C-alpha cells in the first residue's frame, strides 16, 4: 500500500479531516485527526495493521503489548497479523500496570503497538513496564507518528504514516482571518 492509499483510508473513515478545526487544546488547525474513527471499522483496522505488521516480518516476536486505551485495537490486530498473543497494560493513576493475569516469561520478545504517538510518553512507559517485568522489547509499531521526529526511544519505532498537524493560536489563525467556519469534531458535546 502506498502512503497515499493509506492516507485515503484515514480520510474515507473521517479519521483525518481537512478544514478549520478547534482542537481540544484550544488551538486551531487545518486538520483534524482521531485514530478511533478509523479503528471503529474492524475491516479497516485489520487492513492498516496488516500493513504495519509487514514492517516486522524479520523480527522474532512472541507477544504484542499495547497501552490502554488507544492502543488496544492496534495491539489486537497486530497480534492477529503476526499470529502471536496480544495483551495490554492498564492505566492506573497515570501509571501503566499489567493486570488481568497477564504475564511475561523471562526474556520474552515483545512488540509494543500503539495507535498514535505525539510526545511518546505512553510508549516510553510501556517500554519501562515490559523491561521491569524481565521481558525484552524487540520493536515498536505505531499507526501514526505525529511527533514530527521528536519522539525517540532507545529502540527505533516504525510507523505506518507520519502526520504533520499544524496548529495556530486563535488570534493568529489565518483561517479565522479568512472567515472560515470552525468545527470542533473532538468535542464531547
Ligand atoms: Zn481559526
């Protein structure tokens, strides 16, 4: 699949919109992105994760782990594509913990799967968790890297696409100045 074809899938599912948006941060942008809007369609989730899993064809992986909540579907689909088990870490007081009876054996080869990285904090927490439990992180796969190259780990991560999201202060927003109507697609109301 080409980069354009992948972007098309995100656009068709409305996970990626072009226009004039007010983000949760209050900043304005010409793009809106919400991975869950693609992942709500299991066939599309499978399709993009099969594509991401191809990048790990040469890596020996025993288990996929993903951080709750955003990573869960990606972890599940990556596990399916790689034919290994998929587990997840729960978030408790902003820490990641392994619950529900999930365990690693010593030295187990683990792939971390996540939907989106922006600053990479959640992936780093997952790396730390896996290592603290005596397993080995052998790869990191994310659907969308929004970090603009800012998120780095001591194991290189692979992404399906890199997405630049320009943001503007409302006072300086050219789209506002042009009188474009603004949408708030991420709002809870
Ligand atoms: Zn604006």
